[in-house]
């Protein structure tokens, strides 16, 4: 599924849009986290520390919902539903460093005791707003 063309600016490095990730807890309640993200053109890529709630939720229940909000116009956003297709720790430290350079303009330094993991999310539906 292709990303809607009129929202491609939200995926650009200079936009620095945040993604609000909704996962489902074991008891069925929702859990939402604002996070850094990027894309490989087909998948949405998110990076977290193993053991966090969103990590556990996405491994157990791979259906997710997301909102990517335009930082310049907060009422403009792209809603996305998707499914986690894979996750890996390979390259995850390099990926979080790339995201840190994008969002904070500095290398990622908070590594003590963390084991980073990348989730690859396949969009299945877009809600354009």
C-alpha cells in the first residue's frame, strides 16, 4: 500500500513529525506513545527498547494504529492502521542514532542497559485528515 501522496511531506527528514503509536494491552485496553519514526518507503519503522510496554504489546498483538501529526499544522494528520510484520535487534543501535540525529540533531547517547529493537509495520489502511 502506497503512502498518500499529499502526506509525503510528513515523512521527510526536515519535517520531524512525531508518530503516535497505539497498541493493545493484554487486558484489551489501548496504550498510546508519541515516538520518533521513519520509513523505508514501504514500511513504517519504529525503534524502542526491548521490554517496554509497546514492545511487549506489538510482539503479542501485532495490529496497531498510528497518527502522524504535522508539526506545522497540528489539525493536519494522517491516520494509519497496520500490522507489525517483523522486528529485529540487528541494526537497531544505528537506527536509533539516525533518528536521534533527525529529531535532536545529535548522536544517541542514552544506551546504558538498553537493547534496542526495530519494528517494521506494514500499513493496511490510511485515514486522511
